[in-house]
C-alpha cells in the first residue's frame, strides 16, 4: 500500500498469485478485473487499483474456491486467434480442437472459393467462428448449428468477436443435419464437428468437467459413439462432391470411426493426431 493509501495493480497481481498459487492464472484474473490485457496490462502495473476491480476479483476468487473452472470464472477463453465468451451453457474450447480447425482449413484450401461450411454442435462457436475469422472472403458461408438454444445464444454473442467475418455466419438450431435448410443438401465444401463423444459411464472424466460443463456437450449414447455415427452417416447427403468431413473423436474411437466412414460411402478416410499424440480427428471425403 502506498503513502496515499492506493495499491498498485502490480501488488494486486502478486497478492492474487499468492492466493491462487500460480502467476499466470493470477494474471488472467487481474487482467479480467482490470478490463485490459497484454501490453496494456503490463503498462498499467503502476496504476492504482480501484474498488470495483477488487470487488470483481474477490467475486472471481470466491467462484474458484467453489470449484468452478477458471475459464467460466474469467468469462472468456482463447481459441486460435479468438477470445470467446464462455459460461456454463457451453463446453470450454479445448486446445486439441484447434487441430480440428487445421485439418478443416487444409481441406478447404484445396477447393475453389467461395466455400460453404457447417460446424455441427458449435457450442461457443469455436470451430466455425475460427474458420470464418481466418479465411473470410466474399461469398463464404459458415453455418453454426446446435441442439441447445442456450449454446447458440453464446455462439451469437461471440459473433461480435470476428468483425466483418460475422456477415458469413448463419446460426441454426436443431439436431445435427436437421438444423440445416434441406435445399443446401449436397452443397457443403466442409462439414466439421466436435460432437459429444464420451461414454456416459467413462470414469476417466475429471470431476470438475463432469460437474460444471454441460452433459449434452460431453456425453453420447452407444459408448459415446451415437453422435459421431449420426454425423458420419449423413455426410454424403450434405457434402458437395469432393467435399470433406472433419470430426473430432475420442482417442480410442479410431477403428469405429474409420469403419463408420467406409460404410457411409466416404473415401480417403484417415485419422489425425492431436498435439499430445492421441488419435483425435477423423478426416474423410465424398467422392468427386
Ligand atoms: C463437445 S461440444 C463442442 C462445442 C464446440 N464445437 C467446441 O469444439 O468447443 C458438443 C456440442 O454439440 C452439441 N450437441 C449435442 N447433441 C447435439 C445434437 N443432437 N445436435 C446438435 N448439436 C448437439 C452440444 O450442445 C455441444 O454444444
């Protein structure tokens, strides 16, 4: 505390780090409380902390003490170039899903523009909005769908974060392909999805995930495979000739996912790994 009674932001950060035991987490919390980040945060370290900032920080620390995930407490989380609003209505975007976007973009780049894309089960909008943000062009169409109206509210709120690329985005509610207008059948250059793929009784799911994240975003029937199977089965109906399906899968679902792709009549099926080296992404194509 300074002679004039004020506390510099740097001191609030140090104190928060003592409380949460981690300087990086403490920085994210202080950035959120201060309403600035990056270079702006570092330039403000000598500025006095306001009462509002302390109240906000205290509220966040109380939620962390209750066991809530840091990302929900902060209210936003990074995914590729975007900072996405996240709360309990949506899954927290995971780093391995960034790999899904890499394969989706690689497939798109092999095709003539403009592209039509569907992100099925979009949640926060992570995959579809990252694609719109990174490859926006005239005529691009990115459909964000979800069965959850709550999730789509979050995805809509995140539209603001992609600037003019928002003009490419369409939002539609419904179960998998049912959300899409039927006249778009056979016209998608890319169908991409990170569906729920965990078996309901999988005891490897961390308690904090099971307790806080939406069950409908995590778990699927049929040992976790029901959604993957449905998405794969419908792909040839919705993809344009030569279009690509990219689906995130569980690390032990490789064989079933490839078999499903083959029986759906898709070709060139393969499984790609995530940065941790786990089988994670099914990539397959509709014949040209
Ligand atoms: C694993 S989360 C993925 C969220 C986001 N795409 C991401 O990667 O962070 C799965 C999403 O699928 C949605 N979902 C579950 N069942 C669905 C269905 N039958 N039709 C459409 N979306 C569904 C959930 O609401 C959830 O948002």
